[in-house]
C-alpha cells in the first residue's frame, strides 16, 4: 500500500520585506508550521546546512537552538510530514538542494495528485449519471 502524504497550504499575506527571517517565517506559516520562533529557526538551519551539503542532525539543532532534543525531533517530524524536509540516515535535509527546487517538487506532487483526483472525479460523475439514468428508467415502468 502506498504511503499517505499530506500537503496543506495556507494563504498568507506576503512578507513585508525581503529578508531571510521574514521569508522563513512566511514559509512556515504557509505550510501551517509553527508561527513562533522555533520552527522558522530550525528551517533556516536546515536550509543553510542543506545548501552547504552536510544536512543537520537533531543533536546539532538541539545544541544550536538550545531546546530539548525531543522537541527538536517533534518539529523535524512536522517538517517531514509537510514534505519540506527529508531524513537520510541521521541527517535532515531540505527535500531538494535548495528552497526553490523543494517548492518545485512539491508543486509537481500536487499537480500529479490533482490529475489523479480529476480522473476519479470524472469517473464519479459518470457513475452518478449512469446510476441516475438507471433509476429514471426503473421509475417510468
């Protein structure tokens, strides 16, 4: 059975200025992640370490952000669930080599899923129409 993934996006007012912290906060809000300081700080660290090619570990984030490791892992799992972050061994990375590519991959996932939904919607319409015609014929007799 295929794994289930969930991508939830919120419409959020664009950032007031082009600044790394503002944009990081904005991305977290759009993905329904924490609007507090922790998740944007974690995302920024993950982006920087992915760009550097090394990724990051929960232990690195624990030390750098001075939060319990269990809290770090909880939030890392939220990033993974959102589709932004992947885990490779003990390291965490953006899903792709940079934020732009990560968003492009998520967009492709959504387009593929909407294509599947359209197929099912068409099939559903056909089945309902067929069922309605069948019931009409039965009533006229």
